C-alpha cells in the first residue's frame, strides 16, 4: 500500500498543472488529473510486470487522493480545479493561418500540400466533421453548394457521413 501511495504521490508532484496567465505561474494539477494519470500508471505497471494490484488498494486510492494527498500538496479540486472554457477566436484563427502560411518552415514536397492542409484545418474548424471523416472523405462524400442569397454569395460544405454511421457496404 505504501509503495502504491509513493507512486501516486510521485505522479502528483511531477504533473504540471495549467498555466495561469493572470498570475504568470503554473497552477497545481487537479485531483481528477492525478487520479486519471495514477490509474494509467497502475494499469501499465500491472501489464508490464504481469502482476495484479489488489482491488482494495486500487479503490482506496481515490479517497486518499481527494483527501490526504490534496491537502498535503494543495491540489485543486471541485470548482477551483476547472477553468472556464475558451473558444476558438478570430485572433486564434489569424495566428494559426499566418503561422501556417508564413512562419511554417517545413519543406513541403509541393506547395499544393500547404493549401490542402489549410482546407483540412478550415473544414475541421467550421463544420461538424471530425478530422478522420475529412481525411477519409472521397469526392462522393462531399457536397459543395454555391448559391447567392439576396445578392450575397453563400458557400456550404456538406459531408455524407456514411463511414462513421456504419452504412458503408465495405465495413
């Protein structure tokens, strides 16, 4: 039991929390983060050494992390542990595109690849499609609609999500 607690304590001490821009320092991790990482560590330990940690010890780790360890290391929990959601803003988009087109020093085989990657990023940002759907899409899966409404051009991109819905005959 003490060895497992030592391993979990090591995980908690070495885990970096999120960066707080207002305080200009790194915050401590949340108890949820420590629990998830310690669970992964214990499971991989069991697989690597072909052993089993008793269920009672595993189950006793969550209350210990939430209580004693959180007090000892001042881990954040509850509402203190969660930051507000941040959304993709116009400034983020401009920064991403300017990096991709002018500050990215990767040697592309062909400049058309840079345009393909930009379209992939745009499609992922502005549609409900997942990246895997976009990457696996073929011409039959995409429907592009160009129209004019009240003199304003309108562009729509629609995916036929046969692959992810399991309706593809080759699955």
